[in-house]
C-alpha cells in the first residue's frame, strides 16, 4: 500500500464483508498523517462499513485497479485525532467544506481508524 498514492487520491473504495460473505463497497475519504493512512465514517458509528470493519478489524481498499487487504485499528489518541482532522481539512475543505466539517467533529471523530497492510 503506497501511502503517497493514498495522499493524492480524493476517494478510495472501502470493501468489507457482509454476514453472508459477500463484499460491500463504499467510497470513502482517506488522509495520511506521518506516512500512515486514516479513515473515518461519515455516518459515525452507524456506518455499515465501519461497523463491519470494527467488528473484525479487516477489509480491503481499492485505489484505481489495485485492491489491497488491510487491517483497521481504532484510534483513541486525542492529539492524533486532532492531526487527522487537520489533514481532512487540508485535503478536502476547499472542495467540500460542509462534508469536511462533518468528518472532523461529532460522531465521525470517534470513528478514526488506521489502515495498515494485512
């Protein structure tokens, strides 16, 4: 997983397994802080992909034609969460100010997850 590429794309596809074993795919935003990738759920804890990823700690991301298996780890460090919020603002606020503010506060803030290759 090339974090430089993740830092440059606007969206990735987050793929998580449903209970029946089929894949679900959702476009999500991704940011990079200290060469590590982070994602959040726009719908907070109610996001289907987030609930599935949190339950089993795994999924896949798709960037262009490349699909990579990933581990997802919840982040509970306030200082790091602040830096992730700043990265969201830097990357997305100019094009999508309203959605960006939703991603840096409220329920979305509590859904920060670090992506690492599986």
